[in-house]
C-alpha cells in the first residue's frame, strides 16, 4: 500500500518535472550513478563523456544537470549562453577536490615541459591549467595523442593514471588523488564475489586500484560497461563500480544477473539531488553554475581538445 503511494508520488513529481522542462525549453542530463527516479525522468543518461558531448550539442536554453559540481561546470564551459542548473549546489566530487589550481600551477612552473592531462573530475580552475582533459571512456586515446617525446603528468586520479600507463607506451607521472568509492574496492572482496559466482564476467571501472583491475575481465567507463553487458551473450556479471549503474543495466537486461562487486560502493554525493530539488530548480532557475569567463576560456581549450580526440565515439543512450 505504502509502495503504491510512493510510486504515485514519484510519478506525479516526474510529470511536473516534464511539464516544467517543456515550459522552460530545458533538458535534463543525468549521470549513470543518479537515483533511479532521476534517471527515469532524464532526457539523457550517460557517462561523463556522453554528457559533455550532449551538453555541447543541445539547443535547449536550460540544462538541468543531475550529477556533481564538476559536471555542471563542464556544461558551463561548453555552453556559456545556456543556464546550467545543479539542483543541489553542494553535490561535489571528493576526488576533484584533491588537486587545486594553485598546486597544479606550482607544478607547471617547476616543470613547464610536462603535458598536463586532467580527468574531467576536476574543478574548472584546474582545467584552466590543463592541456587536455580526459574521461574514463577516452583516457587511452587522449594519452596516445601526445607526442611520445613528451612526458605526461596526470591529475588527479592515480588509479586512472596507472591504468593509462599500463595501456600506453607514453611516459606518465601522476598526482596522488583517488575516488574514495572506487579506491576502497579490494582484491579480497572481488575474489569473494568471484568465488560465489565463478561463471560471472568481472567488469571494473578504471578508478579502481591496479590490484583490482588486474582481476578484471574488462575495464570500462560506466556506459562502456552498460553497452558490454547489453551486447554480451553471457548471463552473469560482477559490476565493479558505483551501484547506481545497476538500475539502467537491469532495465536494459532483464534476464541477466548483475552482482555488485561491493554493495557498499555508494557515492553519497551522487545521491544528493531529489525530484523535489529538480522542481525547485526549474521553477526558480537556480542554483546556477556559471564558470567565470576568463577561467572558462582557458578551461575550454582542454575540454575541446579532448572532444576533438574523442570525435567518432558513439553516443550510447539517447
Ligand atoms: P564515468 O561515468 O565517466 O565512467 O565516470 C565515473 C565517475 O566516477 C563520475 O564521477
Ligand atoms: Fe567523484 Fe567517485 Fe563520486 Fe564519481 S563516484 S563523483 S569520482 S567520488
């Protein structure tokens, strides 16, 4: 009875959101880790790369970004004329806060010869000090685009950087940052789940530690995992990333068994936004994320270079 009431409430909030979206000529972009009811009301769900590409191409006047702060900033960098709303302004990525523009500036001053590649999980200020951005979906392509004679410095994710180093012949040093959620997945935990499901394919996100990636059958971005599971004729999968991805995966693959590598891999920051927050944001046209123009122009170079390298990669879910 209570479930039915909750479902009705969710449905009526979603209907109100869709009405406001039409009225304001808005689009809702949601990351794959967002709560199910938000993914279900969004115009597009995807990984960081897909969401950036979509933001750069939309003709909507307003983008409601359901994700974390750096994602809304990336949309602002790419679309200065659009209003970018982040329904909970304090939804942030702890990894993005592990490197500051000041520190990166000091490193650049000491080592001006380095090519700086920053994960999109960085602030706009850090992107403004960056040569090329990358995401988990295009990191190898981006690294390989650099002249082999140059040394690369990657920020902030040490795990993504080590994954890139293992899969490229480029010289790469890196900052000591990490995603607290992915970095906490241990080989012991993975082995326990593998033992319980010996037939399962283990998919891991490149933000996981190298010892975990060593156990993976496949290493992919969130949307990369989604496409793989949908296309595979295997029936069981262990999913080594934040558990929000299980929602779109199970919707697209009703007959397959999807086992979280660790059910505690929950990013609280990605769960901050609610349907009610989205209605508030669409009604009030705030909280808005707007990157100052001087920073935006510098950061845009790094994001544009990444998008140019990635051009040709397909959008997974429209
Ligand atoms: P992707 O969805 O781009 O793989 O990124 C994962 C992530 O942690 C985003 O914050
Ligand atoms: Fe940041 Fe990790 Fe959360 Fe993604 S899952 S937003 S990288 S803390």
